[in-house]
């Protein structure tokens, strides 16, 4: 019996699929409209504040300056010390509560209009548009082989980007080092190493994020995009596509009777996708990549006007209003729901509390430290003496005189100079000696209070300390 050998057919080559899809570069199209104007208004407003504020003088100093070396924070007429960290905490809590409130009411307004990533990306894209042309021209330029024209345009764009980024880094450092002194140090090439580092670091971050990463920051790096859904509900205003009105969609001319052919208002032109900074299709519903900028609303309204259709096929609306066909009055009434009222009440309480604390705060601070080199000793006249060190911090911008007194034990008196002068926005350590008649109090530690009063306005601080009576 013979065996028949059958050749085994070679297996077809396997096709390897990558685990990740290659990132497609987004080429946003320029659009005009209400929300585009709002975005540019916020660009001008935020950058006017950021670039201009360090150059504004308040008396003889910079209006806003965080002087880390001197541990002083100057904000308009306020002089804050590290001990005033509670105000920073209050500001952060107010910012977080404001973010929760605005997001609950109208979605990602911060992302779409005021986030630094959005603002600088808009500036960089404006430069790119001016040099390389519109969306079609940019796509064609990137696809063309390298040429002198392409090289000149690319280098010009990047030189301007680097200039904007470095100026942004310089301004950022100008909030921590007086910007006029920083400018002179730059011109004389005498900037400190840390100042140089932060100028280039912040400039590099701006250049990289706004010039190259752009929507990748919003889609993959920003944590806000990930937890925004926790603050959304069915009554949150979001950029929405009216599928009931727009579907089924199909291309057509202006003369075509869409109703007769059973078509919706969407002509499937794709402009809403082309203008989106993150490259999403809003017609697929709400996506976490959507930053709520409203540019797709402007693009769609432009097309609707050209087609003689009603505008707002894409609009700011809520899920409940879209499904229920609510009127504008019903939509506005639903804004004042319990969640929004609670956020608003908490925000108002926090703002009022911080403002009241700033208005009523004492314009100086005092720290009391015992002199460990001499706990207790007998002084002239048979009096018992304890020595302390007081740090008096003047939180005003004028030299102040302070009067020091103490109470808590019979016969207790200040044996050192009872008055001290502290220069404007400075602190001073003062040695203070407290004395009392020997035997006027039993042995042990006794609580006493230092009373420091500012001459003139009568502001006073009382600080507790311990007076030791040896056996």
C-alpha cells in the first residue's frame, strides 16, 4: 500500500494591524460668525491682561508682583505674606466652584473661550493662516515636496511662533521678577540662571503646545475633558446637532426641494468638521473632545443662510430641550434648577467671605518666639525676666510704628523698648523683655498675652506666649 503525499498549500500571508491609528493632522478652516467673534474678543481680553498687567505701576512698584525672594505678594493695593496662604486657598476654591457652575449651566465655556491652550492655539493658527494661506493652501503646502517657497514660509512661521512663545515666557517671569528690571537685565545679558530657565521653559511649552500638539492636549492630556461628564446633565447647554431636522442628510443644490425628496436640512457639506479645532463631527453627538467653542454653529449658520433654510441646525441647546421641543422661555426657566442654585449660593458665600476677610484683616502680622538661650533669669531690682523675639510684619506700603505691651500676670511689664518702627512692606525681628516681681506668681508656666497696636488707626493684635517661673 502506497501513501499519497499531498502538498500542503502555503498559508496566505498574515496582515499585521497596528494597535493605534496614526494621528491625522487637523487643518481647521477659518470661519466668521458670532462665536468666532466671541473667541477673538476673549483672546484680546486675556492677552491684554496677561501681557499688560506686569507693566502697570502701582505707586512706585509693579501692580501685580509675586516676589518670591522677599516673600511678598503685591496685588494692586494688597501686600500679602506667606502666612496669607488662606487667601490663595480661597481663590482656588472659588475658581473651582466657578468652573463647576459654568460647566453645569453651559458646558465647557472655559475650554472654548478662555483656556490658555485655546487662546495661544488661536494666535498661532492666525499666524499660520497669514503666512501659509487658508486650509486648502496649507494642506497642499504640506503635501508638496520641499522647495524654496515652502522653506521660506515654514521658517517665517516658526520664527514668529518662537518670538511669541519667548515673549510669553518673558512676561510670565515678569510676574515674579520686576519686569522692568528683567528687561534691563536681558538687554545687558545679566539675567539670572533661574530666570533664563523659566523664560525658555515656559516659551518652549507655549511653542510646543500651541504650535504642534494643539488638539492633542485637549483630547489626551487635559484632565478636564475626562471628568466633565460628571458636571453635565440633561439640562446643560451643549453644542448640539438637531438630528430630527437635519436627517436624512445629502448634498443638493439650492433649487432642490428637500421636502419633496424626503431630505433633512443638512446638506452634508462637512464644514462643521472642517472648522472644528479638534477635528470631530458634531453630528455624531456629544463627544469628550468637543471644547464647546461654537465654531461649527457659525459654519452651519453660514450654509443655512446660503440655502435659505432656517439657522441653528447646530446650536447651543440641552438634551431635554432637543427631545421635548422646548421654547426659549422653557429652556431659560430650567437653567435655575437646584444644582445650579446650590453652586451659585456656595460661590457667593465664598466670594463674600474672602472679600470680607480681606477688607477687615489687620494690616500687620506678629509671630512670637521664645528666646531659647535664656528661658528665665533674675534682673536688676529682684525682678524675674523672660526674653522673647517678636517678628512684626508690616502689610502696608508706609512705614508704621507699633506699641508693644503685655498682660496676664500681676505686675507684668515690658522692660525693653515699648515701640518699634517697621519700614513699608517689611518685617523686623525685635527682642522683647518681660519682667514681673519675683514671687508674684507660683512656679511653673503661665499664659501671657502680647498686645501689639499700630499707631494711628488703632489696629491691634494679641498673641499668646508662656512666661516661665522657676522653682
